[in-house]
C-alpha cells in the first residue's frame, strides 16, 4: 500500500521562467507597433481644443508640426508668458515659418511633396492674431493643406 | 570524442527584453493625431487683389466672431448651439426661399441635372478671438456640410457618406461643395 503514501518531504518546483522573455517580447512588439515616436520635446503648454468633425493624420512622414502656446514654467523667465511659436526644438518667430516649410519640403521625396500636411497644434486660449499670422505665412509658402489639431469632443 | 558545446545561457534574455520594452514605453506616444482638416486659399498679393468678385448678399452667410467670443450670424447675435442648423438651412435651401442663396443647374454623375447652391459661408474673426472659439465655430460649419452630405448619401445610395466609393463621394461633394471662406481678420466690434 505504499503506492499512495507520501514519501518524505516534497519540494514545490520553482515556477519556470523560460517563457518570460517570450511574454516580454510580445509586449514589446505590441508597443512598437501601436505607438509612434515623440517628435519633439514640448517647450510650450498646449491644451488642444475640442471638435467632432475630425480626420486622422494617416501618414506621419508627410506631416510637419507647428506648436503654439504659452512657454513652459522653466522658459518663462527668458521668453515671457505670451504665446510663442515652437518649430522643431526651439522657439521661433513668425518670419521663420517660411524657412521651416521650405526645409521640411526639401527633406521629403519629390513625389510626396504635394501631399504634405501642416499640423497646427495650438493652445485653445491663444488669441487668433498669432494664428492668422501663421496662416498668412503658410499661404505665402504655398503650404495650403493644414490640419487644426484637436481632441475628440465627449458627448454629454 | 567531440566536446559538447555548452548552451548559451538565456537567463538574461528577459532582462534585455524588459529594457527594450521600457525604452519604447518612454520614447513613444500612443495618441493618434487628428484634427480639423482645411485648405487655405492661394496667396494673393494684396496689391493685385481686385474687388471685382461681387457676390450677392443672399449668397453669403456671414459669421463674425468678436474679441469677446460672441457670434454675429447674418447681422444678429447667435449662439454656437444653433449655428449648425442655420448653416445647414442656408446651404440646402430646401424651400427655395428668396432670402437664402440662389441655385444653378449643374450636370453631376449619378444625379443628372441638379440644382447646386451658390452659397458661400464667410467666417471672419477678430485678432483677439480665442482659438478655442474659432475652432468650435469652424467645427460647426464643417459639421453642417458633412451632415448634409451624409443625409444625401443615405437618401440616394442607402449608405453613410464615409462608406461610399470614391466617385460617389465626389458626386456628393459636387452637390454640396464645402465653401467656407476665411477672410483676413479685421477688427470686429
């Protein structure tokens, strides 16, 4: 009758970690596919306005960004609190926009240039004066296709 | 006898993968960029600008936004909430009202000869208008045209506008053109 008898102390086997790399790799691939790289470090504070008629920016490689908003706390001592334009990683003036658009255009393939979109990420409390100036500069540099970046409005 | 090649230890593989994972978590963002898509008009030199484009009063839907974010629609105060309805009524003009825009016949595939409105929506803002208000107004105007297109698509093809084929969408776009003009800002009192 020793068949069912407990023979001595049995040790609990350790949990196998052999599949741990596989699990982590799976997570890694998920994040690599579903996310996009951050384009720039924000130097301005932006709360996007809300809208319902949104269209998605499909091809990231065709989009160039213009940021407008109040400078962040750490830049306020040098740049003040008035809304500023940020292009790439630095503050810019309205007059720099034409050069920026040309530089962005040069960086793209010739076949892709007509499809380029400029995305305006503007804080909702900004005055329209600065936005109108940007629009005029974009018209001058023939970057006519624009996208006013906004959040999906939550229906209440 | 040949020596057995020892197996490569894989204990640190998990650590390496974790490190990569954390790197991607930190440097990437999840949000999909979306927004209101618009096309700006071509740049025209202000000196060459001629005012020969006379548009009849009844064909223009004037929306003014002042510095206090108040709306003036067709000469009277209005709220953002009913802007969409009014813009729809203006662009569709279902009863051929005298005060609403004229229509002219046009040949459009799928529809044949259709009466197309000559209406233009003109949006003008003050330099001190808040960007949030401006986007809200733009959104309502775009929504009005999108709703008209969607209604027509459902009536004619029995499908929502977004799911139609490209040439059908183009036909509907011809019936309800998106004519929102953004004039240069002026001081609006």
